[in-house]
C-alpha cells in the first residue's frame, strides 16, 4: 500500500484500522511540519492539540481487545527511518521549555521525578508510529494495529501522556500568568531527586515565554 493509496476510496472509513491509521498519519505529518520551524510562534499550542488527538487513538487501542498479528514473527521492515534531525529541530525550537520533570510510573511509591525532554519524547513517539505505519502501507493492517497497540502499552502511550502534561502545563502557566520553573541546563541522563531539581531550577516569568511560544497571558 503506497502513500497514494493510504486513504483509498475502496477502504471503509468506518473500519477501526483506517480510523487509527488516519489519526497516526495526521500526527506524523503535523509534528514533522512543526519541526520545520516555519511557524514557531504556534508550535506549543499546535503540539498540545496534536498530542491530545493522538492519545484519543491510543485510548481506543488500549480499550480494544488484544490484537493478534497474522504471522508469528514480525516481517522485516528494513532499516528504521532516522528521527535525529527531527529531534534536534524540535529541541532548538522548544529550548526554553524542552526539559521538564516526570515521574515514570505513578504506581511505584517514592519514585523521585527525573528530567525529560519534549523533543526526545516526540521523536520516540514518531519512531514507534512510523514503524506501524510501514506495516500499514505494505498492506499488513493487522500487523500495524498489533504494533500500535503493543507499543502504546509499552512505550509511546506513557511517553505521549507525559509530553501532554508538560505541554498543558506550559500553556496553563502562560494563560494564568504564573511563574514557570526552568529546568534548562539539567542533564537528562542524571537521576535527580526533588531537592536537586529544586536547587537547579531557576525562575522564568510566564510572560517571557508567551511571545516566542505564540500565547497570550491573562491580563
């Protein structure tokens, strides 16, 4: 199945796989366009919208019964597409708010938050979704659904959820005219606890970010 036939009229638009593929394809195109940097002023609100819509597809995959692939072993897709350039472009664009604090598993007690990066998260999600899309475009729709569902539970679902919380927090800080803690400069490879995060974090007023991120503060 080529790009030209991704949404062929012969496919039933009510089919579950077609609807999921549509949402995945929309996210892939949208984030790739944002990463080009042509409209940096609207990047954060646009990413907030796109990640929210993607997680709707993820929720549908999560609520769906277990999907079993047609073949026992996953067909070879060849080399994975490189996401490093997209990651780097997003990191440059989102530099003021790229690093945020995240707790990986809310059900593990006494886990300290660790630094994460929105740019890394989005690139990881893109990689997972592209993998499933390669199956879909090759006509292996069940394999595509299986991969999207499996990787939703194992990686991109929690990653996108964390990214959504970070983006929503940025928008909320700006719209409510509240100070925003800056985690810029933290090493995301370090496992930092609450005290270290508090010590390293600086204060940046929300209005300083409103212009570059295309948002207005509440007067």
